[in-house]
C-alpha cells in the first residue's frame, strides 16, 4: 500500500514539474532583451513593428 502511495506522489511531482517547466519556457521565450530596435526579431510580431522599449522587445 505504501509503495502505491509513493508512486502516486512521484507521478504528481513529475507532472507538476513538467507544468512549471513549460510555463517557465513560455515566459522566457516571450521576453527578449535588446539594446536597440535592430536586436528585436521581426518574425515575432509580423503585422506590427518590433521596438526596443526599456531593454525589452515589444510589438508596436
């Protein structure tokens, strides 16, 4: 009985870890650091223009 409980807790830990890791990856890919407008990739905001505002690329 104890072995099944430990397995369930391990699966829950792995699932939570995967969710947190995927959220972290999504957030870090959204924030692109820059120094000038030329550092911002154009494909991230195609209809709009990328601008460097407060050291982050933003679509304007």
